[in-house]
C-alpha cells in the first residue's frame, strides 16, 4: 500500500519528535483502513488535544481536532447523526483518562459504536512531561521529581469494567499484533478500545532512562519486558511490575447504543 494516498502531504513535515511512537500507530491505522477497504469519505478521525491529538491533521479522512478530553463526546454526536460513518477516535492517556476520563467510562458503558485508539505514553507529552493517570508509581515526570506517589490506571481493565465490547492492548514494538487488534476492533459493533503502549522519548524516556532514552531504546525495552495476558494471569503484582501486558481483554457482542436507541425510537413511534 502507498501511505501517501491517505496522508495530507501539504501538512508535512509533522510536529512529532524523532523517536516518537505516534507515527507507528498512525501507520497501523492507515494499514487497517486500507486492508478493510474502507472509503476515506466514510471515515471520521477525531481527536482531543495533545501530541496524539495532532493525528487527524495529517490524514485525508473527514477529520476533527476537538477540545482536550472531549473527542468521544464530539464523536458520539457524529455517530448518532451519521450511523454509517466509521468513527475512529485517537486520544492520549491524559486526554482519555484524566480530563476525558468520564467520557471514556460512559462511552464504554453505553457501548456506543466508536473505535478508540489510546496512545498511552504514560505522560503528558505535549505540555512538558507532567504525570498522567497512567504514569507508573515511582516513575519521574516534571510534576513528580521525587517519583510518582500515585497508582496508575490500567486503561484496558478500566474499559473492560466499564462495558466495552472489544478491548486489546499492544505495544508499538508489536506491529503485527497491533494491526490484528485494530482490524478486530474496527469491525466490532459497539465500543472498542485498542490501547497502544507507545514511547515518548522526549518527556518520558529522558526522565526515566531505564526505559530507554531514545525511541529505538524504548522499543527494545518494550520487546524485552512484554508479556502475554495469558502468562500474566499466573504472575503476582510484584512479578508484573514494569511489565507490558498485551493481548485481547474483551471480545463480546452486547447490543450497542445505536441498536438500543432504535428500540426506544420504535417504542416511541408505536
Ligand atoms: C481544557 C484544557 N486543559 C489543559 C490543556 C493543556 N493540555 C494540552 S495537551 C495536554 C496533555 C496531553 O497529554 P496526553 O493526553 O497524554 O497526550 P500526549 O501529548 O502525550 O499525546 C494538556 C494538559 C488544554 N489544551 N485544554
Ligand atoms: S513530546 Fe513525546 S509524545 Fe510529543 S511528539 Fe515528542 S516524543 Fe512524541
């Protein structure tokens, strides 16, 4: 495939730093759309704010760059007004689970037909490396110079508990796996979440050198420390510390919000 067919060449060069994982995720989204043969005009790619939030600007679909944390609410409106449109939502860990945390759990609870890709780099990349709700305990950020005292959210477990129909987690190192999960998620009716553990060498890697100081080092670290969800089930929290657990967390077919809402419409129109 030719990626350029899906990109807005006039928006290049992009703003992402050398070694950032965002481009790896963007390419996986484009490969998946290409494989599924989706018409570009039938796709809306929506983001909030952040480095990950820049993604829609570079892609030749219908695109919307919304306000911080609100991509899911804008997308809900688009989907209700255009039920045949494919809605892909991209969000950083801060965008999805800090300021947008309530939108995230309620989109999952409603099981609304949206495909969310979370770019989880464990930090607020765009604004200078502040700690986010996924920054692991004891790790360093510009707001946690003595180590993070908080416990992090597990985004995939959160989506599962809140009711999403499909949830999977990959790293940016495991591109074949990431493609497979996106393909499954994009075809799923209801709310789907693909959490991609990605790298921000500029804000996270620099502050936490053991995870790798460059993008390439961070990919190696992901490779060395990844573990399947199956293996992780038999391991203690202590053994799982600093490990990247990947796999499919949920794959079910509960009725979606659009289906349930149609039922309401039918009853009201009787
Ligand atoms: C209402 C509001 N609050 C705060 C900000 C500042 N802000 C912009 S991006 C961002 C965090 C970005 O982090 P994340 O969502 O993890 O995305 P990343 O940049 O790491 O991709 C913040 C706090 C904003 N733009 N709007
Ligand atoms: S600050 Fe981090 S997340 Fe943002 S573009 Fe640079 S490497 Fe990527």
